[in-house]
C-alpha cells in the first residue's frame, strides 16, 4: 500500500488539494486557516465520496471541537509529514 505524500506549496492558488490517484495532499500555508485546510484535505482523504459541502461540514465540526494545543499539535504533525515544493 502506497503511503500518502504531504506537500506545502505556496505557489498553488487554492488553500489545499487532495489527489486520490497520486495519494498526495498539498497545503498552501500562506493562505487562510491552515488548521481548517489540513482537516478539510484529510476529510477528502478519509471520505473520497463525500461532496465539497459535506467535507466542509466535517472539517468545521472537527475544528470547532479542538483546543488551541490540539490545533498546534495538528500543525506540528503535518509539518513533519510535509515535503516542501
């Protein structure tokens, strides 16, 4: 089973994207709410058949339940996985 790749890409126009075929998640750390973007792209990974509205709801609900230390840990964990482009 191929592992997912995580990349930070400041050149992309979107906040983030998930490519199921390439098993890659890209995040643009210079745009918006990085925590929500990470949660959003992870939701795409976990629930590939969900539509965009459903994925936004999942990410927002999860983010709302998180404490600041949990958010910091999420960013820290993601930073360890990321390959910069």
